[in-house]
């Protein structure tokens, strides 16, 4: 989760409110977040972060 936080710049509250549906680790890997002020944004994930999240999500 630290890797995800560092790459995306998510706040702690945003990280803790992530759901499985918010993480897209296939082609075009990204994370969708509802941030401050109820603003939705999408951040692409690097190959390394995608690989780690893929392993965590498939356990």
C-alpha cells in the first residue's frame, strides 16, 4: 500500500476507503479515487505497482 500511496499521492483517507472495484490492474492499469470535495480522479499505475497489486488482488 505504501508503493501505491507514493506513486499516486493518495491521502490516508483515500487509501483506506479504496475498494477492490477501484483498482484496475489489467491493460491500462489505474486506480479510481473519490478525493477531497467528492472529486473523482483516475491515476495510471506503473508496471511495478501493477505487478505488486496484481499479486495482492489474486490471493
